[in-house]
C-alpha cells in the first residue's frame, strides 16, 4: 500500500526516527510497525503538561489515526 503523508507528517516521523520513504509500497506488516511507533510517540507526549508537548501529542494522535484508517482490516 502507498502511504501519502504531508511534509508536516513526514517531519513528525523524522523527528522520532521512524523510517518512512515517500512513494514506497508498504506491506501491511510494515504499516503496522510504523503505526506502533507513532502510537508509542503519542503515548510519550501524552505525559507532558506544557502546551508544546500537548501539541505534539495531538499531532501524533492524528497521524496515528490516519495511518490506522489506511491499513486494511483483516
């Protein structure tokens, strides 16, 4: 499957060293691995109380939701 991400979403992945290659055809397993890493980042930022950390939490949550919607259900 192809995963289309905005430059901002790609920057979020890069900031947490989550591998992503635009245009790559991802297997379901690779997409699930990426989703797990994004959800881990979401949980990490959910612990913070300052505005910047909460903003990052929201961005990773939205990215996780987007990835989840792209992965076909078994």
